[in-house]
C-alpha cells in the first residue's frame, strides 16, 4: 500500500510543500529524481526517503555536496 507524504522544503523564510505518493522516493534537481526541486543547494540526486514499516523511515544522503539535515518539530 502506498502512503502519501507531504514534503516541506524551507529555503530562507520560504516554505514549499510537495505531495508524494510513493513509499520510497529520491529528491534532487535532476529530472531522474522522483521529486524534482530546482534549487541550487540541492544535488542532482540529493537524498532518498524510504518507509521501512511500523511508522519507521530512513533518509539516506546520496553523496550530496551540501549534506542532508533533519529538524524534528
């Protein structure tokens, strides 16, 4: 069963919202990314998000130049 996720990306004071309907997806600038976000600070394939079950998730940096940071609100 696919889950719908809302991905929030904050750049400065702006927050952009993206909806994704996959259990596993990549994020980056590239057209090959499942979620393409055309921001210069993102690598072509920046990170991968995987749902591993029981409300558990893994985010893997894909060798990005700027790294991947998470903030839990």
